[in-house]
C-alpha cells in the first residue's frame, strides 16, 4: 500500500512538470535533442513504476458458425461426433 502511494505521488509530480517517462521516450523518438542522457536513463528506470507493461492473455474460444455456412464434410463430421458421445 505504501508503494502504491509512493508511485502515485511520483506520477503526480512528473505529470505536474509535464514529463512522464513515456513522454520523454516519445520526445526522444521524435528527435528532441534537449533531453539529456541522464534524463533518459532516469525515465527508463522510472517507467516500469509509472507505466506498467501490458500482459498477454491466453484465450481459448470456440468460433461458432451457422449451419448454413458449413460444408457437407463439416456437417458430416459434426453429425458423426454426436454418435460417438451417445455410444459411450
């Protein structure tokens, strides 16, 4: 909880000065030569605390299609898959 409060305080301070790490990176990418190496390194160190990385999410989804969109082979496979479930 104390860490979150510290991060929020630092983030608020950076925003009030108009330069978050992401803004510094964007400025450097845009060719802004006024940003020093020390400022860039500080932004790089602070970035994970201010701008969390996006995480990937594994998705297991079944795509449902209308029967009218299925081929004859797909319909036959679907029909046959129901037969084996009834036999067990």
